[in-house]
């Protein structure tokens, strides 16, 4: 599967359709501007053409940007989703859950079929970055002008009963100074929650740095620095505390190798102070004692109770909200509560594979090579994304599976590059199993530690 090889010219059209599908997936132009097309399901037709053509090519040429282990883990994760409800006798719900989760799982597969080399990896990251930049610009514009604000800016009450709330929605969010509402920029489709949108922006900002060109200062400022600042400002307008924590992790891990630990800690501290001064959290505290944060910790406790009640297969995919009035607000808690130890193991296995892949690239690719840069950048994206995931329930999000597929693709591309001849294989099966078990135990223990510290 990792033998070098180039795809034929006839497949380039499929790659173009694949990129078109990504644009439709992230920007949702049909939903926003051509709702009359929705009945014709253009996204579904594009996906079917791309998937069928890519699958046929992969079966013939064996050049998917993932290993058999990735696909087996995906298979057992889907099985875990099914079993989490089927063991309760809810066969119909189990089939519906598989259909729902398949959107994320098949996105991983589709990317692995279409991104077998570094050139396509860079193009794919570019398309995702441009889509998120467009959404960021549209959200900022909606916030300040009111254009499409109902679609791109969420209106939340502050529950401050000392102020009089306007009778109708203010047309321009930025001009609302009543104090009755919290305005949060969001995306569209599966990014229509401000937290999801902020998390996707955290993932995307490092990808822009794939296109830095040494010595081209003006180009780098205009094409990389400015878009990064725009996305960063949009993150502030999402008022997502989880996304701000993700930005902090990006700053720390991105700058530590150049500045050292002390200077990096100072930089992150200054950034936190700036966020506090400009009100980036929308007036909410960054403290576990704040009411919203306390409710999240309480949800984590309920997640542990669910795990105790159904340790092997969990309470069922989507079942957390059936047993508690809040979602878990933690992707790890949601995973082991709904899927049990069986499903959580395979979900964690995907994360282990993702981090192992980019770490291999970072370690073995020549310094300064495109492979090395891709490894560093995708590792930063994964670190930032998972830092957000610690405070957000995004266990099954398509964005996560998209990122994990890109991490696998970076390793495959590096293995095919003559410059990375010394790159090692992924863990042997036994070591992979041990590492996954260790991460399952460590993550559950970490959640438990957070709970105990909170209640001290």
C-alpha cells in the first residue's frame, strides 16, 4: 500500500471533484444561496462519483493514504457505534446511528483515497484554509454590518435580568450595547455552533503556515500572516473558551522550540491577558468555579456514572442527553460514556495513530523539507484541536476525522519521499495495542483528576 506511484491523468478530474466536495462540505453554498438546489442533492452526487472512482483506483493500484490498520480501527469503531444501541435491543436506532456516524467515517476514507502525496496534501490544506478564511470573513462582516447575521451570528441571552432586552433582534450585533445578549460568530452546516467553528479555526490556522516561503516577507505577511490574524480575531468573536485554550496550546507548542519554555510561558500569559482585557470570553470567567464550568464538571461526573452503569458498550450513541440535561462538554467523556470501554478504545486508537504518524514525520523527515514542515504543522493542528476537545463534545465531528486522515496522509507521503528513506513504520501491533490501552487509562484518570481537584 505504501509503494511509490503517481496517479494517472484521468484521476485528476476526480481530485478536482474531491476538492469541490470539500468546498461544498465546509461552505454550504446550496444552503446559503441556492436552496432550490437542495432537493437535487448535489453534494450526494458529487460524493458518490468521487467515492466510486477513488475506490476503484485504490483497489487497482493499492495507493491509499492510510494503512490497513486505520481501516480496521474505523470498522471496529463503527461496530462499537452499532453495538452501543443494539445490545439494548434498539436495532432501528443502531442502524440510524451508523448512518449518522458514517458521514465522519467516510470523510476519513475519502481523504485517504485522494491525498496520496505531498502535493495533494498541500492543495487539500489550502482548500480547507480558504474555506475557513471565507467563513471567518463572512462572520466578521455579519457581526459588524448585519448582513446574514441570522445565519452567521448566534444570539444568546446573558441572563442579566437587571437590563431590558430589546423586543426584536437587533439588526447589527456589533451595535447592540444593551447587555442583554451575547453575540457569537459561527459557521454553517456542521460548523453552525460557535464552539465547533472556533475549534475548526484553531485547527486551520497552522495549515496556513504550510505556504510560508523563506525570504518572501511581503508574500508571507499578505498570504499567511494576515489570514491568520483574521481567523484569530474570528475566534475571539466566537466567544468560545475552549477555542481560546486551543489557541494557547498553539502558541505554546508552536513557539516553544524557538523561544524556550520561559519566554513561551510569558508569551502565552500576555496573550491570556490581552484576551481578558478585550473580553474574548464574552464576559464569562475562565474558572472551574464559574457556574457554566461547574455544570460541565458535573456533566463529567454523570459521564463516569454512565460508564459504571454500562462499562463495556456504554449508554448508546447519542444517549448522553437522554440521561442528563447537558451534553458532556468533553469529547473523551462523551466517548467512554456513550460507547463504553470497547468503543472508546477504538476512538482513542485513531488518535494514537494520528499522533504517531505526525511524530514519525517530524522525527525522520529532513529538517526544512516540505515533509518535515507538514508533520510539524499537522501535529500543531491536532494538539490545538484536541485541547479544544477537552472542553467540547466533539467525539464524532467530521472535522476531527478530516484532520486525522490528513495526519495519516502526511506519513504516507513522507514514506513515499526519497528524502525520508529512514522513516520508521507505525507501531507494531502489540506496541500499538499497549499504547492505546495506556492512553485510554491516562485520559480517564485525567478526567477523574480534574473532577477531584474541582471538588477539593
